[in-house]
C-alpha cells in the first residue's frame, strides 16, 4: 500500500494525473508506429530496412552494417555515384560488389542467390544503357523461379532498358522500375516470380542534376519475400503461327525446271508497299502469302530442316510496331544447320535492334545492317555457315519514304550453304548523307533524283602514268559558288571526277547566307570555308581569293573555279601538263582552261595551247607570286569586274602571259543577267562553243611554249603559212557573207595580213574576227592577242591574223602581197 501511494504521489507530481500519463503513452506508441512504418518494415515477409545515414558504422562482425534476428538475412546495397564510383552489394555479410573490388560496370549490377542454400550462384553486369538483350537472355536461361536477386544501378541504366527489360524487374517483384529514367538511381532486393510490389526497392530521380544522388540501404528480410507466381506473363517468349497452314501448289516454285539432289526450290517475293503481302514458296508450295500463315509487315520467317527439307516453323515479327526481342530469341534458339528464310515486307527496320542484325550476320547476312525505313529485303541463311550467303538482296526506299522496287527471285537451296568469303554485291548502296541533304533542301532535281540518290561520291584514281607525281595534284583548289545551286553541283561533280584529285585539297568558299553550300561540300568530302556576306559575285570572289591564299600560305599555286562551270574530263591533266612549263618560265603568270575564241568553228586541235596577253579566268591556275605582286591588297583596283572583262593583270605594269588551250577544258553555262551589254555577253557565252570531252589528251610541243621558244615557233609557222588574199576576204569584210572555209590550196596553216594605223587600231582586226567567227564586239578589244597577232583553229587548219603593228611577225609578209586595208571594208564591188 505504501508503494502504491508513493507511486501515485510521484505520477501526480510529474504528470498531473492519470489522464496526462495515458496521453503521453499514446503519443509514444504513435511515434513508434510511425517510425516502424517509415523505416519501412514491410509485411510481405519479415523485413527491416534503414537508410545508410541512420546506422552506426563498423558494427563488429557485420559486413553489411546490420545485425539481423534469427531467420532473417542481412543485406546492404549502395548504388553507384555518377560514373566514377561503382556500387556496393553486400549479402549475408559477404561483399560481392564494391569500389574496392573494382568489379562493377555501367548498367545493372546484380547478384543471384540460391534461396535454399543462400549461396551466391552468380554475379553479372548488364549494360542496359546499350542493350537489354543480354539481361533478358540470361534471366530466361539461367535464373529459375524463386532465385533471390540483389541489384544496383551504376551510371546509366534506362536508355536501352525498353519495356521488356522493365518487365524482368516486375517479374522479380518491382513496381518502381517503371519510374526509372535517364541517370536515375535504382536498387532492389527481389525474387524471381515475386508478385509486383513485394520487392525491397528504392528509386531516386536525378532531377536537375547530371546524376541522381546515391541510394544506400541496409536491412534484414526473411524468405519467401512474398507470394511467388509464374513469370511467363512478364518475360518475352518465342512466338510462331502455330499449326502451319498448307498453301497453293507452285511447280518448282516458279522455276522452269526442278532442283537436283540435296537441294530444294525456294521462291521469295517481298510484296508491294503495304498493299500486297509477301510470298514464300518452299519445295513447290506457297507457305507464306496473304491469309496464309500470317504474312505481313515486318520479318516473315521460315525455318527448314536441313536433312528432310521439311518446314519446322513459320513466324512473323512486326519490328515496325514492337521491339525485336522476340525475333532475337527466335534466332538464338535455332538449332545447328537449320536453314532460315526471311522476307521483309512494308517496314521491318523501325525497332530492329543491333543485336538482331548481328544474329542475322551470324547466319550469313552481309546486308541486314543496311535496312532502313521501308527498305525491303530477302535472305536465306544457315546456322553455322562459314562466310556470306549468296541468297540475299535489298531494295532501298526513296529518301522521302517512297516505296522501293519489289524483289522477286526463285532459286535452288543446298542443304549445306557454302559461304562466300567476299560479301556479294548488294545491288545498291544507300548514301545516307545525300538522302538527308535532299530531304532538307528543295530544288536539286537532278542531284536528288531517285535513280541517283544513292550513288557514291568518290574521287577517280589516276591511271595516266605520265602524270604520276605531277605537282598539280598537290595544288589547292578553291570553288567559288554563285546563286545557282544546281550549277554548283555540276562543278562539284566534275571536280571529283578529275583523275587524281584529292578532295582534301578542295575548298568551297561559301557566302555565310548559303549554308547549304557548305553541307553540299561535305557530301563530296571537300573542305568548306565561310565568307562574310557579299552584295555581288565580284565581292565574293575577291574575299575567296584572299581567304584561299591565307588558308594555303605555303602553296606556290592555286586553282580557282568560278561559278556555273563544268570541268572537262582532262581539266586537271591539262593544267598538270601546262604546269611543267609555267613552273619553268617566269614570264607565264598562270594557266586558264578557257579559250575566249573556243567556239565550235574556231577551235578544234585538242593538243594545241597558246600564249596570250589576256586573263580569261573561269577555271584557272595562278601563281602566288602573281597574286602577291599584282593582286594582294589591290583587288578592288585590279579586279573590279569579272575575270573575262580583262582584269588589271593585263595592264602595262604586268610582265607575263597566260597559257590557254585551243579547245577549252571548261564549259560555262549560258550567261543570264539584266546587264544591258547584251551583245558582249551573247558573244562570250551564248554562241556554240567547243569543250573537250575526251580524257587522256596530251599537249604537243610543250617546250615550245616557253618564252624563249614560242616566238621562234611562230616565225617558223608563219613562214610556212599559205596566205589568204584580199579578194577572198572582201565579201566577208564588207559584211555580205561570213567566211565558211579556207581555200583548198592551203593545206595546214593560213595567215591573213592586215594594216593598222597603230597598235591600238583594232577596226580591221575586229572585222576579220567577225569573218572567221572569232570573238568580235564593237568597241571591245579582240581576244587572245600575242604581240599583235591572234592564233586560232578554223576549217581544220591553224590560222594566224597578223597586224602591221606587229613588226616582229608582219615582216614575213611577201613583198608582192597586198595586205588588207581599211579601205577594203568600204569597197562595194
């Protein structure tokens, strides 16, 4: 009684009565319950879980950081930190993964444990960032029902996980796996077959960080962890069409005759677009067709026994709408020597995995990796083949998704496929870069034509041994585009076709407003260089020349290609042969591949080259010394017009000439402009011209093009020339008719002498140029002058017009010959 009174007085003094004591006890029990719930201690099998930060460390004899009651198992899991610190997994006081062991890797790191013996059976890492198939295959083949699984994430696990991969964790009791996204952290303790929601699992989102913060959990659990069920509803399985339906007879599968012993007949047809189903015939029977064994979109597969030639299975895998995991399992389960027939219809590439392609490669495919959207393909391979199958074709869809051409073929298949050492020609090539470009930009009708879209773009090898080691192939080339993008394509194409050209030395100088020109250059593996915006082409060309020499500061020469030109097949060859002369002659400033007078009636000798005082431009090779001396820092003075308008290089302060061909090595498309000087432009570009179209043309008399020899050659040529007399020219000079031929008595070279009042008097020469069809524009200086004379090719003969101001050559005029005079132009007789 005394004790009771004393206890009562103490409670009244401390709590003020029984009621307050009851309230305090209730609050204490509520806090304990909340702690128990928040731990959490879950009721699917006895378990307790604590956050790593809540535990005392270094508990003696507890590697997992906790002591568990009898009948429970200790664990500790810590997910990886970023991509530098691996995860830790401890089970039953044994550390299986840890940074110290350095045995973890990106993806899911997992430990597999026998639930009866608690023995660690295996530990694996699955890089689900790249591919989930290894995880799926391992679980299906090596993880029996009830197996205990501890898993921790490291770095990134979600990118390649896919739905089937998440289902694996659901089959182990997970619910949170569906919330795992890029670089999130995830850990789990589960069992194979455990009902969803009964696993011990935690997930942490990365939120705004590069990686989620690490999860660290310690705990105890009992077995079983919860209700164990079937896993088949969660794991992918191989599916077939079931009972094989018999199809129609097709004698010899459409071939004229049957197959020999040890072979069987096969016909494959990929169908047409999404309208007509594919067909497969084996041994004279259609076994895949519309309403026959589920033919349709995706991979239509037939497996043949290599001994009996009987159909073992027929399957279809719609890899347009579903992952290719079922297809991968199907291929993985093939038996040795099984023969596989595959036909893709409509589209099979959309969700086709890299691993599936690798499995087809193992069966003998050399083309499956090329499958893209709406491409179609057929294939016959065999498990165990050594090399590549001969029975494979692919047909590519258009770059805008146009349906490809249908594939149809019939052939005999041997029970043992002989693999080819070299992959067969696929019958086509997909140019992905060109397709992407054409999809992005409009207006390239020819370049993006469906028949050309997949053409390879590659340089042509040099076969002319005389040009081996020629320095022209080390000369940088700059291309200066105009506004016509199709013309640019033609320039780029004919440049890449030059035998011996190095694309790495070609640079497209594009205006900053035309980015597509840079992307176009990339397709040819050319360099590209952006120029600040220009108001006109002259401005852009000046910037390009300056940038070109700056980019190639060590180069002695540079080749310049202007807008809207097409290169002849021997453009580089012509420059290379000419370069031998230019390099040895200080009086030669460079080489132009275009002849002002290269019309179809006034040129014709493809082996002939001239020295001229003008600079024709368009496509030319220029010496650095010329640029440095006459052009650098004075482009706005020397070169204010187009090159053909006579750049200042032809001025009195310039010492030197240009080499040009008789037959032009470039063609410039007709000039379109609002320029009022129509006669001038029409004469230059809109009259029929002759451009060389033959490869391998060798120039003759190269050594005679040197300054010291050229005039000697001209003297000798003029001395042997037949002279066209005044009476033969009067009708042409007076404008009554144009000269159409040379008198028959003149066999090879002809000359015309005319008088001038002075070196700049071109009145008669302009009329003579008109007579022969040479460049002739009123008020403009004639072209291709060399010391007062003009050489050209007319009526299959070489012609020379010689003015009296050219004292050096005019002296060859016979004393009794009457030169053409200005008065003859006004003669009416």
